[in-house]
């Protein structure tokens, strides 16, 4: 198991599901039935809705970081901690 997949395993299950929904919808293969199922999933509870909204924010932040060529926040933190360790 890679470090990255291990990190995903530690995500809240609802966040993982929400990210899976976004990935499906952005795949270009989503159907109307998929969209309807997502609406049902989001309507199950406020926790489902909040998880979806958080996943959308994450997706957008990743897209913006990729579009601007800026490194992700985690990468910046890693570099900063390495610099402090050397000092």
C-alpha cells in the first residue's frame, strides 16, 4: 500500500463517498441515473450534504492549485518542516 492510498483510507467514510461521487460525475461517463442517485445520497442526512460540500471545496482547491501551478498546501508544509529541521 502506498502512503497516498493509506492517507485516503483514513478519510471519513462520507468524505470518501462524496469524493467518489465527484470523480464519477467528472469522469464524462456519468448518467442521469447517477445524478439522481447522488441527489438521493445527499438527501440522506445533513452529514451527507456537508460531506459533499466539503468534497466539492477540496476538488475546487485542487483544480485551482493545478491551474496556477502552485504546489499544494501539504507540499509547502513538508518543505517548511524540512527547512526547520535543518536549521
